[in-house]
C-alpha cells in the first residue's frame, strides 16, 4: 500500500489504474476497458475506479448503460501523482 495523501492508502491495483490514466490523460474508458489494460478482474477494477473517483483522481461520466472514467484535470493532484510514480519507478 502507498499513501498519496495523509491517511489515503492505495493498493497495487489502484496504482496500476492511476499509471494507466496518467500515461493516457486524454482517455475515457469503461471498467471493461480498464480491466483489459491492467489485466485484473472487472469487479475489482470497478471498485478501485470508484475509490479513485472519491479521491478525485478520476472523474466518472455516468450514463444509463455504462460509466466512463477519465483522469483528473486538477494540476495539484496530477503533480502529486507524478511524484508518486517517479518515486516508485525512478528512471
């Protein structure tokens, strides 16, 4: 588990999803699509996506048939995530 804010712990699945959206900031994807990209089970991915919406890392775009998720446009959050990802994978 990794902390992004005081008291907020992120699992490896959360981090995989964050990394996907950080690298593809213009994308909007569904739980099915994200589960394919991160190679995890859809129900787990769907819960992790909703967790990240609560943390304002992702935005949910809900319709009657599905929900699409996109990356935050908040520069402060993006900066924190960039530092977190660099710390985990220094180049």
